[in-house]
C-alpha cells in the first residue's frame, strides 16, 4: 500500500509548511517530489520516528538529517509487520533499525535516541482503521422485478 503526502501529513499531524521544510533538509524526503508523490509503509514509520524525535525530544531536524537519511533507507521496503518488533536507533553518526534482541549495551552506550516502533505502528493502524468510512448498502430505489427470458 502507498500513502499520499496528504495522508501522511494527516496521520502524523504535520503542517504542510513543516513538511516542505523537512523535504528540503532531508535527502530521503526530497526523493518524494513530483506530481502525486507516494510513501511506502516503511517511509511512514520513519517519518513518525523523525516526528517523535523532533517534537518529543526537541531535536532540530538539521542536527540529525544524515542519520535520518540512514533510517529512511533502513525502513524503506519493510512492512509494518516487519517494523513492529524493531527499535529505531538514531545515533551520533547513523540511523538504523535494531531488533528487540539486538538492542545491546553498545547501542545504548553510544548516546543514541532509541524509539520503539511498536507503539508507532499500533497508532498508525488505529488511525487508519478509524478513518475508514462505514459502507452500508443503501436501499434500492425500485423494487426488484422478474424479467422474462426471451427465446432466441
């Protein structure tokens, strides 16, 4: 499944001006230009991690732009199911995905931002399911009638 820029901005509550600025600063987002750019599920999770690091932790996007590029590359072709057991680790020199069992002392000693992907994926799924309109079949305006078959 692919998501439009508008869907991604709505899911992550990102104003259009902010998104434009991020696209100028982060090369991985600059790739999504042109008429009707779309984002893969991994891109959406990477953007959600980026949004969390910037908003909740108060980090400037320009400070971690290279590391976020690495993170986008790591997430690019992965499904939400594959991303769910991972942690996004944005360190001083790189950004990457680490599985739960691989999150070791060396990763934590390097002074990195560690963001679990499971709550992000759960929130995104919930928001998308809530956004789905209820489709109830409407009433027929004319009652059904039997049509006689003509012999040929």
